[in-house]
């Protein structure tokens, strides 16, 4: 079970690294090199998805990764069209920082019968969008406002509510390409308030920031843009996070 690995990591204070692959952005011709680097960096998970996928490359991307490595692949769907049996599991996201009923429960009802029959491991995830200093695609597409970056109390209450509602983990995201990643103050506050795994992403571009965020209480660090722009960086980012695992 993939979720068990999240839980074990949290309980044993072992930090994990996830790489977000947007099927629209990834160069499939470059896949050998990307997977080689991800394997060398001992990446723990691939998250696969994007706010919009316009090129119909999802299955192709999943197959291409699966052919080359055993790193678990979790769908990170921007909408209910981004489902595929070719992944290993799905982050079943409820956008709990927003007040858009379609993204709290509506899309889930539509996807439920497909997922029920699927072999995918379903991991219910409270997804919280935090202001990263610039309007993001996810904020526009979801028609929701992010939580202000200096309002750690709102983030804490939202995460606690998500845990009480039975969500298995919390994903706090400043959005892909965020100018400002989530502050360590907010990560510390939220991590101290919940007992479920905490995933942090959005705008993390350096090993130092990844290390800081993991130290502040992130159980899983996600990088997307940084890997797209400079894939070799994943090796240093992974080493920085895993320094905390020794
Ligand atoms: C976005 O958290 C992910 O949902 C990753 O963000 O692309 O900015 O690394 P970046």
C-alpha cells in the first residue's frame, strides 16, 4: 500500500520526495534521462497531473514511466477527466481551502463509480491552496481564493477540520510556479496540529528551501517546475531532504 509508506515515513520521521510530472510539459523523448535522474535521486513518488491537460498524453506518460522504473505513480488530477487505470493510485483531492462545492464533493461523485471499479489505490487528501504571491492556474481554474500566506491560524483550522473529516493526509500547495513557497512558520503550525502526513509543494526550487520545509514539518516535499527546468537539480534536492533521515 502506497499510503502505508506515507504513514511509515511520518511515524519514523523519514522525509520523502515526490516529483510532479505534468503530462503536457514533459518531453517524452527525454524520458530515459528523466527517469534515470529520478532513480539516481531515489525519488519516492511521481505525482502525475496538471490543472489542464490539453494534449491527451496522460496514458502515454504513465506507460512511459512504468516501463522504466518502479517508482509509484499517483494521479494528481486537476479535474475528473484526468483518470487512468495505468497509475498505481490517486490523490483523491478535496479542495478544503476553497468553497467551491464541485471541488469539495461534486467531481468526486462523478468519479466515484469509475474509481470503485479501478485497481487504483484511493488516498483521500485534503488539498489546501496557499497564496504564493502570484495568481495561479489552480486558483483561476478552481474559482477559489487561496488562504493568505500570513494566516497560519486559518491553515491550521482548515487542516484540523480535514483530519476530523477523515482525510488521510493534507497537501498544502502554493501552486505550481509560485513566487513564494509556503513559509516555514505555516508549515510548523500545521504540522504540529495534525497527526496525518503533510505534503508541501509549490515554488520549491532549491535544495535549501526543500530542506527548510522538510525540517519545519513537511513529510513529503513536491517539486514540479524545478524538475522540468533543470532535471539534474532533483539529485541535490533529494540529498538535502534526506540529510534529515540520517
Ligand atoms: C504544484 O506543488 C506542486 O501543485 C509543485 O509546484 O511546480 O512550483 O514545484 P512547482
